[in-house]
C-alpha cells in the first residue's frame, strides 16, 4: 500500500477507499512469432532508469481498482497515456492506496501485454530492441495458443520498421510520429472502427 506501512484494508471496506493495484512484472506476447517474453521493468537491463516508474505504474492492462478510485480520478478522454494520467492522479493528487503485485514465478501466466503490427503505442521496446527475456510458453497460456494462432492469421504483416527512440520519457517524440495513415495516434478512436 502507499506509504509502505499502511495496514491492510478489509475487503468489505475496499469500496470506501480509492485503491488500485497493478502488476510489477508481466508477460509479453508477440503475434509475429507467437512468442512470449517475461518483463520486469525493475530489473530488465534494457529499461532506462528514467522509464522504470512509468513502466511499472503506467500500463493499465493489469489495473484492478475500486469504484471509489474510478469516481475519484477520471480517465482522461484521450487516445494516449490515459492510464498514466489515471494512476498519477490517484497517486499524486488523491494519495490513493497503491499496491504492486509480483507474479509468483516467471512461468506463471496471468496476463500478457500483446504486441502486433496494428499497435500504435510504444509497447516494451527501447528503440528497435524488444525488452524482456524470451521464455517458453507459460503454462497458464498453453490452452490459448490455438486461439492466438487463429487471430495471428488476421493481423497484417510484415512488421513495420520501428524508429529509434532516444532516451527519455516513454512516448514517441512528435518528430517520429506519423502524421497520417496507419499508426497515427493510439488506437482507432471512439467510433472509428
């Protein structure tokens, strides 16, 4: 919990508190090679020190939060970095209880942040280098492989070349962002497909 020494909140009282948890480590899945990686931003040598906090707290795919947190800090109506803004508001402005959950082991499959050729976010890359370490298929994901193989046939190929990202914040510099066409913005946007 935030503050390091806060007592645990009883489950029955959670909705009275602005509280959020997120994974501190996770798996990555790449559709191009149907391969998995294990990612721990705190220890991965490819993660710049200036990125660690943003990576640990800014990826919303593993957030679990109370209704009070959701009512206290709105997600911004934006196509990029909405998770970062939500978490930062809870942490810095509202002093919410924030917890990090570590996977029991690298082979425990709970959630995999997925990369495919239609991604428009930065994902877990440092320039053209994929972060995380290659791992065998985690047992928790084995039953999903037939579904993933089927989906992979519907994703455009080949992978576009990724521009080098200079060290700094986890966002693409405006000079490297496409101004139109595929890859513009994050996601397709509300009502755009």
